[in-house]
C-alpha cells in the first residue's frame, strides 16, 4: 500500500500528519510512504528526516498523490489535493465534516473513502487513536500558557523583599480533556484554580487535581452525560441558573479558560458580555471553543479582543498548532494506530464490520455514509 502525506494547506495549520517515527513504523507494516516536501516544516521536521526514516520526499502534491492509496491529513484536504487523488483512495484526517461541508462533498464526488478521526469512538480499544483527546490535552496546556503570557501579573504567590505578589485566580469552564489539562497546568504555575462542568463525573476529576468544583448541581445536572461520555445540550432554565452562578464567581477571577463543547452543535455560551464587563481590568479570558462559535460573547477567531473595561479575550484558533511539534508527534501516532486497523501484510484491508472504522467512515463509493451526518 502506498501512503501519502501532503503539506497542510489550511491557513495557520502548522501540524503535520506524519513524523519520521511514524513513517518508519508504517514502512515496518509493509507500506511505502511518500511525503510532500515541506510537510514537516511547521513542526520543525526537515524533509531530510523523513527521507532518513525511509520515506520518499515528493516535490509537489501531484507527485505525492499520483500513486497513493491512502492520504493522511491533519485538516480536510483542499480542492487541488482532492482532484489529485486516485479513484477510490482512502483519506484520513480531522475532517470536521459538520463544518467542512465543501470538502466532504468534493471527497464524496471523487469517490474517496473518507475517515474522520473525530468520530473514532471513545472505547478502550481506540484510546491510542483518540486524536480529539491528544490534541485537546495540548490545547488545554497551551491555553494556560497563552493566558499567562497575556496576563500582566504572575500566577504564583511570590513573597519577596519588596512585598508579596498575590496568586492568580483561574476559573476553568468545561472540565473535559482540555479543561483538566488546563487545571493541572494552572495549578503547576501556582494559580488558585476553580472549575465547572455540566457532567457530574467531572466533579471528582476536578477535585482530584486540587481544584474546587463549582456548578449548578440540580436534577438536570445529574443526567447531563450521554452514554458516549459527552455533555448534552442543557435546557434554557439550566443555562439561566448557570449564568447567575457564574456572575457571582467571575467577579473575583483573573484568568478564565473556557473549553465547553457539545459534539455537532454550536458551543454553549458560558460568558455573556455582562459577565465580561464585570471582570477586573487586566483579566484574561481564553476561549478554546472560539471556532465552534465561542463560549464567550465577543470572542473572535484568531484575535485577541480587548474590551472597554480592559479584559483581554484570547481567541486563537488551533491552539494545538501553537505547540505544533508535540501535537504532530501525538497526532501522527494516533494515525499510525488507526492505520493498524486497516493494514494486513502491507495491503489495505479494512474490516467493514470493525466498530471503530464504521464509526469514523464518513464517505464511501460516492455517498456520505455516516449516520451522524445523514440522519
Ligand atoms: P468536549 O470537548 O466535548 O467538551 C469539553 C467539556 O465541556 C466537557 O467536559 C463537557 O461536559 C463540557 N461542557 C459542555 N457543555 C457545557 C456547559 N454548558 N457548561 C459547562 N461545561 C460544559 O469533551 P471532551 O473533552 O472530549 O471529553 C468528554 C468526556 O469524554 C470526558 O468525560 C472525558 O474524560 C471522556 N473521554 C473518554 C475517553 C475514553 O474513554 N477513551 C477518551 C476521551 C475523553
């Protein structure tokens, strides 16, 4: 099987779908690997390192894709990449099919078999393939680093000859994979950390990291987790109670990191303009959900907005891309593990009944096939 990896073409995408380590492993599984020149640059991987691992470096995407059975991507491929695909080729990536509708259409029309890594189910067997988690973890870390850099004060309490510097108060909203890493990172930097979520299971996890849990813990809260472990969309009544609770807490916070997402839906609004206006000058908010519509009223993708009352709202898109070398390393391993399900003796042989492959498959034979997209 010939596996190709092309340079990411989406604006600001610094990650890559291959590392020299995974190139070597894929070759070990009997594949040939061809990588477009420049693929690793955003992650500090020169072409020569791929070549040293046994991959062929192609000068452009057409050369890379000419004989490729499989195309590995970080983000959904662009039109020129899709046009250069061999009929029936397999495309695997964070294809974001709910939002990347044009790419999904083009992939379907090209007759490609497309697998969206976001749809890998969160079962034990699939943990090594869980790209959402590998990337969210790094995003949670990076969000705190961004907040610390933007904040004009320190995080830890410091007792100096010139007096004491108070510890920063950090509030993490949404305690999934990203939020839990944000809690851990903020704690390591010395902040006093509180956190909230709508899933009851999050409470124990937050507390085990040494942060205080704050939430509206009513009957709806007790039933807010789906069988898949995700949050449900909460009722208007619940959200109103949440807004009120947040209003009292937010006044005292210096740093707020929001990470709340609901799969396939716009991100829930957790901070209103009134919340933001009530915060102290110099406070920093980082909205990790900015690309999904934002948890914070007034956040803008790719921008740092400074409000009239002197609060910065950091809306960097693609936080994992700001820690690209690690994000690439982990994502490439997720892909290698996923490909392990498809390769038998160096040939492409996906088992159509495999639960993981079935969940991730979004297009095949000219059709959109995933229930989450068609139903
Ligand atoms: P996510 O990215 O979908 O959402 C982030 C967090 O936002 C979640 O914790 C969610 O509950 C929370 N949220 C949603 N609406 C909210 C609201 N209105 N207010 C406050 N918070 C809100 O979630 P995720 O990080 O992908 O993780 C979801 C769950 O899946 C977690 O329990 C995680 O531990 C679990 N998980 C399991 C596995 C596995 O078993 N293999 C792997 C990864 C994650």
